[in-house]
């Protein structure tokens, strides 16, 4: 089997084909089903560069690298020379000297694309501004495939902050590889940025609405997003839309029997904790899959033979 | 036309860019990296009354034959412009402008959160979608060329 990921950057979901997703899903399945750790990354170091807070992405990358026998080093904006005014470009050049692969989270759009040009080692985008979060999409699509047994044919609502949520844009680009119907549900002020989905608008069947209730009995997947308070210039605007959509027990009752709720997390008030026990709630499973999908990605980028090793 | 009636004199050899939208002549110079440092004579006429347009700009660069890659940039910046290559006072080539794949350094990205608008040492690169739309290579936003500002 050909390993198309070997020594490649992953800065955007736009770079992934359906075959790429399928390869990642197959490798993830193998990693999960073998119940074993691997040595494919032994002697290799993952450099984690996080200029924004992160729990799941950072820890799942670290955990994935350890699962594959590798090591991690970490730098954050607080403890790094960026506090002394060092540029991102220089920071990337330096860390790439000490690592075999890097994951970058940064508040600016296009930061990982730029970092990939500065780095001598492969770069993975761990979240760039309001632009993209490709590895979140890999785990989102994997969760859909795993929990719904398919992606083609699904009716998927993406709910909440569609303007600032970077996971939304990556997810839409990822879904453009599949035959799905998408419902974009948001307050008027948080509608999708059309200049960011220009290339896929014609490929996707999209329905835009402000009302989730009208579509509940039709949906297979409800992908809920947090309103991104930190990205609002005007905090009053945030309070106007805060709590616009709450997936509480009353909403859950109206959902199709086999439909699922996903969330890239962290959540605030958009999904109350008493929904966690519902059979529809798959967001913690989704977070768990994040470790294994990232392990699949790291293994494929670092080790050309991983795709064959894991098949044997 | 008699020489005396010409706003800028004819050139013997070089490139003439005519029918530039009024006011965009200086952008064209910037886009083509024409700064006069090579010692060639450059003639610029801004806001010339025109039959086709209300006002137009004209640039004549003596002893310099602009490359096709350079003049193609004009297809996005000033699509109505014409480019003539002059040799021995005669027009030897009326160049058709075709869209380039990329435009480097000329426009700022319209997305304020784009890495190219930060303090990083980075040149803007716009992938050309069509005559009206560019895509920032870094943040991937689709941008209306008429709303962009030159660097």
C-alpha cells in the first residue's frame, strides 16, 4: 500500500483526498483493534508548539506519539523566546532542528502554511486562527464513520459559531469529499464566511437556517460548536448570541433514534452535562478517537513502512 | 499625431503601457518593480483625458522590454490596459494580457487575521482564481481584487 503521508505537511484539509481519509481511517482501525503500542516512532521527537490554550489536541498528540514509541518536547508562547520578540519563523526554524515532526497551534490564519515553509521537518496544523483545524476533522469524520457506519448519505447539522469556529471550515472541506447534506445552523451574526468555502460551495448540498428545531427529525449528526468568545472584538455581540443553541434533554427527545451528537470540545453551556449519558452523546468517544487518529497520522508521516507494518 | 501634441514623447525602444485606469499608474510601477534605479527613462502621465475612459494613465519605459510574466500581472491589476513593445519607434508587439497563476507582494491580504498582516517577514502571495478574485496562499481566503489595497 502506498503511504501518501510520508514526510508530508498537513496544513489544510484541502490537501486531503477521500483516499487519504480512508487510509487514515484504516490505519486508525488497526491501531485501535490491535490493542498494542508500536515502535514506529522510536527515537523520533514530536515538537509541540502551542501559542493558544489546548487540552485535547496537545495531549492527544503527546499521547499518540508515546503510543508509537516516540518522545515529545513542548514549547508554549509563555515560556518561549517569543516573549522576547522572536518571530514565529525563527521559532519554527529552531524547533525543527530539535524535532522530527512539529505540531503548531497559532492564533493567526495561515500560520501553519507559513511554518511549513520555514521548517525543515513536517508540520501538522494543530489549529490556525479561525482558519482550520485539520486533525480535528480527521477525528470528526472517523467518529461519524465509526458510529454511523458510513459518511455518504448522512444529513449533518453544524450548529453554533460558524463564523469563528475553525473546526467548522476544516469539517466542511473534509465533508466535501463525501455525498452528504449539510445544515448550517447559526445566529445571523455568526453565519459561515462564504469567502472561506468558495471552492466547495458548489460541491456541497448546503441548507442554511437559524432554527435547529425545524430539522431535528431529519438529522443523522448534530455537530455542536462553542461560541468562540475569545474571537469577538465586541464582547456585547458575544452576549447577544451566547446560549443561542442548547442541546438539552428536550432537544435530544426529538432526535432520530440512531442520530448522534458530536462536539469538538471544550463545551460551555451548549450541551448540559445531563445529556452526556444519552445514547446520542458521542463527543467523549470522539475525543478518545482523537488520540488514535493522530497516532495514525504521526505514524504515516514519520515512518514510510507503517502502512505495511500495521497491515501484517 | 504631431510630437508637439503628445503629452509624453514617443520612445524609440521600450515598453508602453496604455489605458491604465486613471489613478492606478503608480500601482502598476510598483507591481512591475519599475523604480528608475536602472537609469532608464520612465515617463508617466496620470489622469490623461481619454475617449474610452474618463481618465487614464500611461507609462512609457525606455530601453526596457518587459517580460510577459511581468505584464501578465496587469491582467488582474488593470485588466483594460494595453502593452506595446516598441522597437525603432514602431510597435513590434501588441501584447495580450493573460492571467498569471500568482501575484506576489503587490496586494495586502484583506483578512486582518492573516499571518501576512503580522510582523513576520513574509511576502503576500495571491493565487489568481479569475480576473476578479484572488486567493491568499496562506489564509486561503477568497478576496475581491477591487477591495484589496496595494502594499
